[in-house]
């Protein structure tokens, strides 16, 4: 079976649940941004110093398939929906990382290659969240999906800081002096 079907040549695509919609539909924008995020997270795993971070990122990638699947399902329930338990697990990860990496101000992103890539993932997650909110204004989006993507950006932020702390390179806004100061 080929991945090329030619059914999208006229600007339409099929949702997982079978409906045909335009490719610029808010639902397609939302799950397409999740797909983009999943690709960036996959790339990022190759740059992370810490095995713990790589493991969390791989878990996130698996769960992003669940998020995308739910977003790609309109009138049929998705087989493996994101759960409140998964949202709570992300919240727990954030809290544990905050305890290990206490922050003391605004962080300038990108002190290491891995943290810079994690911060790109974080900003794509925020964009995905905005796309999901746009969709939710028009159609039903399960609350755990919205919560999961919101927590995910926090997890990505803290993973970036963990990577920076590992090499002693967290850079705070107030640590940087401009040449004119």
C-alpha cells in the first residue's frame, strides 16, 4: 500500500474518523502542528546530554500520537485518548524538575544546543496550544487534550533548564550585561 493516494490533490484530506475536510481546516492545523512538534522532539532526542531527558522525550512522542489522533477525530471517539492521569503525570514531572532546578529569574533560552532545541519544541507546543484553542472555539476538543498540551510546554521548558544545569550553563536575563551598560 502506498502512502501516495492522490485523494488530497484538490486540497481536501480525510480525518482519522473518516470525514473529508479542507487541508487548512482548524482541526488539520491543530493536529498538523502537533505532528510538527513530534518531529522537533524526535530531532531533539539526538542532542540531549541526559538519558533521563531522552526517555521523557520518547514518552512524549508516543503521547503526541494520541493527541494528534484525538484532534484528527471529529465524530468518532479516538481509540486511545489522552487521560487526566497523563496530564497529572506531566504536572508531576514539572514539579519534580522545579525542585531539582530552582529558577531565580527569567532565563535566556539557548545556552546549549540541546536546550535551544528544547526551547524550540516549547514554542511549537505553545503554537499547537493556540491552534487547539482556535479549534475549541468552533468544535469540541476534549479538556485533557488542552491540558496536556499546556503542561507539555512547561515540561519542555524545565527539561531545557535541566540540560543547562547539567553543564552549568543556565543563563538568566539579569546575568547578561549589554555593552552600553
